[in-house]
């Protein structure tokens, strides 16, 4: 069984498409779906309730909590998950029909892969990730320090990761996914499949235009927090901390410049 975790906050215009994309998966796998309503103030809750009534064959659990952020919402679902595999899906993203079937093939025991992401929006993988179409590129701690190519909605991982790594940092609202991936990389084998299996953010640019990533200043703070966390966990040296801190600063200014002249 695959446990699907969907954080929901004011997504009344997109949540049905997200749920339909799970419903339309071409796979024999069984799903349990946890939709965590993170204090929505629009009609998201009512839309999901109607969807549950209209699709009684789907195991959808609607959980309510006050607004605590995406990390807390994901964790609420993760703590209830019973599936052998965990899949993440944001409420404004869509899985392509073959996503689950293709990814599960790589997560079979003989493959010795614990965590698998995929490409999205028909984008090419960027340095330091490299693979031919339909092939795998390994996700390592060092690569994550340079670039994150792993968007949450593309991810499926084995439940054992919850035991050996834990959960998202609920105090962090920006770059929280990279923080979790870095922690996962310590004890697990991670890969990304160079094939688009997810459409995110209605196909908009993935950074600096829409969603949480539109707030570049806060994203920069999130990345710096990640560095501090990794330093305190003794996964990077003080010299690497200083070097990467300067690298992130230059990256922030470059992204700010690019957004200013591309909008």
C-alpha cells in the first residue's frame, strides 16, 4: 500500500485535479490518502468533503489542524501512514498517470533504493545531476548542498525512512524539503529518475515566481538554516560551512537579479 500525503491550504482551485491525478494512476497499487487541511480559509475543506462523498471507493482521510505550515501538515499525515511506501503530493500539483507504476519498479527490494524522485514539467536535470532520459541519477548529500532537483510531489520513499530519519522540521517553512532530504541522505540510498512524471505549479517556473519559492529572501534564510543544521550535525566542516555560505549568498543575488529582469 502507498500512503499519499497532501497538505492543503487555500487550494480550492487545484485540489480536485491533485486528487484526480491519484485516482487516475495506472497501477495495481492500493492507496490511502491523507489530506491535511492546514487551517484553510477558503472552500478547500468543503470541496474535499464533496470529493470524498463522490468517490467512496478511494480511501481518503481528511484531517483538520490550525495553520502550522506545510511541514507540520506533512508530519500529521506521515504519523498516520500505514503504507509500505510514502508518496508526497502538494495540492497544486498533478501526477501523470504512469508515475506510481514507473517509480515502484525501482523501489523493489532487489534494487536497494529507498527514496526516488523524478523530473517535472519536462525540465532537464541540471548540474550536478546527470542521466539519460529514463535513467537514474544518484542524489547525494554533496549534490544537495549545491542544488536541489527534488520537488516533494515527485517523491516516493520507503516507510523505513521515518524510523531511521524522523520527520520534517515543523519550525521551518522555507527550504524545509532540502533540509529533510539532507537528513535522509545520511542513512538511505536516494535517486532521481530523469523522466517527467509530475506537473507542478501549473507549469510555471519552479523558483522565484510562484508559491513559497517566490519569497527569495526567506528561501535564502532557509538554505542558511540548513547549512547551520548540517554543521551542528557534524556533516560539514566549519571551512565548508563558510564556503557554502558564501556560495548561497552569491546564488541569492543571482536569482534576485534574474527575477528582476525576467518578469
